C-alpha cells in the first residue's frame, strides 16, 4: 500500500496552530510506548501533555469505553445520567470539596470557575469581579483564559480581551497582597506552574495565599488541570502545602486521554443556579465512565505513590546529568512533572536529538524541556529515558 504524505496533507488542510515540533506521525500506543507510521518505537514522556495518565490504550480504559458505549454515549443534561453522578460522587469524596460540574477541557473548566467567582462576588463581595493570576501562568486558550494567562505573546493578537484580570509575580505572596483591591473576588493559581516552565513555589507560598484569601474574603481557585490526579506525587498538588482551595479545576489526566474536565467547589461558593452554566458534551456518559474507571485505578494502584517514588528517582537521575553536563543548568519539579533547564536556547535541538534516539519529550523553548510520562512507568523506563537524554546532550555538546 502506498504511504500518504501526512506532513504535506497537514500543511495543505490544517490550520497552522500545532508546531508539530517533534515531526513524527504517531499511529499507535501501548503503555508508555508509541509507534510512528514507519513502525519506529518511542518512549512517550509527553503522554498527550500529561493527559494519558495510565499510558496508552490501558485495558481499564478500553473496557470502560466498550461497556459504556454499548449502553449509552450521550443523553442530555435535561435528564439524569448515572455515570456523571457516580463520577461527581467519587471526585467529591476524595477531594474534600463538595460540588462538581463536568465539562470538556481545562480552559472550559477555568472559564466556569471564573464565572462562579464573579457570581460569588456579586452576591457576597459588593459586586467585586477582579481575578488576580500570575505571570508565566497558563490557564488555557479561550479569550478569558488568554486574559488570565500571564503571557503577552499569547494576548497581543487577540485584543481587546475580557476585562477584570490582573497579574502578579508567582511565588510572591506580598505582591499578591499589594494587588488585592475591593474589586477583587478571586485568586487563580497553579500549585506548580506547568506550561510556564515547571516552577515549584516555596513551602509557605500557598499557605500565605490561603491566609490572604481568608482575611479578605476572596475565593482561592487552584488550577490543577496539570498537577491534579496524581501527577505530582499526591492526588492533588495542593495537598503538599496543607491547604484547601475554594474551587479546583481538573482536566488532562482526569480522563486518561478522553476529553473531560471538571470544576470542584466548596458548598459556600457553589452559587450556580439553574441556567447559569452548561455544556452539551459536558458530563457525557462515555467520558464520565472512563474517568471514573481511570480514577478508581489511580486510587487502587496508588499511582500517585508511584509518581512520587519513580519521580524522585527520575529527579535524582536528572541531577546526576546536571553534574555531568554543564549545559544542564537546573532540574525542577515534583512527582512525574519534571523539567530540565538548559544553559542556552537549545531545548528544541535536544528534544529533536531525543526523538531521533527514541524518546518523546516536550520542549518549552527557548531553554526548558518538560517530562510528563504516564503515571504507570517504572524505574527501567526512567533509566531508558535518561540514557537517551544523556546521549542527546552528548550530541548537542559535541556539535557546539
Ligand atoms: C493544559 C492546561 C490548561 C488548558 O487545558 P485545555 O484542556 O488545553 O483547555 C489549563 N490550565 C493548566 C494548568 C494546563 O496545564
């Protein structure tokens, strides 16, 4: 059979939004491995941008998909459907939050969280509507989330943006305190900034932010789209700081690869009423059944514990690479959300060298690379990835 030129067809028909920086066409996956159309194998440490928490085509996901698809894929939110109620019960019971809304993407979950905070501001904070987020943050690509995201280059082409968003430096509770006004209704933060370069704040930061929010009556919205569902070594990123948010958003790893996201909220802030918010596909039976199966599996197999143990081993191995190669400037992250910062704008070059050697990793150009492997990996996968990264660094050093 004649192979079609997928790269050429993509350029002809697809809007030019994906960089396709790795330049391969992936046709199949199993566990932590994927294969391209030539049959070449790669260790996948991008894992659908941290969404494929159980790896590719896990039997738990396949069984839930098949069973639920045979029964019911989608009804409407004019009726009750059991999978969404079961998922809401599960999420509420393990998060310590009270009420759940289900949607389809991280950006959509954050949009809903901001709507909720604004309604709360109208009711309880004299009409305050302002949301303070942080520079270098990432909250998604819708217009309001582009406004919330602290990156000028994501904003400039799309002005005017929705009003009411302001930014302060991350990991600086005093700057946040100074930015709060009587127009502020909420603070929106990632427990660890993911897309912005995997920045872990100091131990006191989230505690100080929580305290400030309590003093001023503000809602604390934690965007756990990337850090949630076991990724950082605990079920939720915030657990490690001993606080609780008022609103938490989930996405990515929640569905193990199927599109589903969620807003979780404490009772006192759960002020949506009938007609305030909705989604045609949000809470569909198919994705909810998969998410419930994925989540139960994460709990049963303690995959957050695995992320902590294997992540700490991975971290040590990356620190050893930092000892060996002066172009490795810093190692950051927690659990299985890790990054290496390089000493120059060579992230893309290193990523491409790794790809040629059989490892897929995520460039955050100019000089950071990020690792988000499935939560199911073991030390042998880390050893293989580190050996490839080591060889790639050697190539890049010898070329420079
Ligand atoms: C990926 C991400 C989003 C956006 O999620 P989408 O599903 O792409 O809309 C929002 N917040 C954080 C922290 C993310 O990592």
